[in-house]
């Protein structure tokens, strides 16, 4: 495990105080916050990719074609 050193400002100090009220250490609070931020970043990227696919006319046409083929197979 590596060590990370950061400079804090009053806003960060207030946030750390809030995040450590439950007894967590500052290190635990920072690690948890980094993981939450990474998950949110990943979700945001995935949401943007999904919206791009949803709005892509070629992808939409391919999806409709596939749905029609599946309907035809079920009816058969």
C-alpha cells in the first residue's frame, strides 16, 4: 500500500470532520471518498456511452432490425 499526501483547505477540513464523525479515521474517509468518486466517474462514462448509442441512428436501426428478426423467430 502506498502513501498519499495532500494539502487541505478549510472546505476539505470541514468535509473530513463530517466524514469522520462516525469514528472513521481520516485515511479511511479519504479512501472511501476516492472509491465513491471513481464509481461515479465510471457510471457517468457508461451513461454517456449509453446515451450516445441510444441516439445513434445506425445503432437504433440495427436494434429494430434485430427485434423484428427475433419476433419473426418467435412466431415461427
